C-alpha cells in the first residue's frame, strides 16, 4: 500500500462486537474509484478474502457468527 499511497485511499473502521450500524464515509475521490473492497478480519486469524463492493451503491455488511454477508441497502 505504501508503494501506491498516491492512488490508494483507505477508510479504516473497527467495529467492536455489539456495536450498532455505522455509516462509513468514503474518501472524496470515491467517484473515480476503480475498485472498492472490504476486508473483515474477525472470524479467522488468517483474515478473509477481499469482498468486491463495486456492484453496490449502498451496502449493508453483517458480521455473522461464522461468515460475513454483503447485501444491498433497502430504502
């Protein structure tokens, strides 16, 4: 990441267990993004594979007991 710091922006959020839903503000250049990914690293010490968030205009990320779910927001 440090090698590409001029073109990569990160929105880092830690969510403790039992915390209510949060809205995460993306960096100002979000409209020009070539990729938006999420990493959830709470189930396994090896972490999780990156989740592609590009198909979503708004996404709800649910941390389940043994998985992470990514769903489109319902308005």
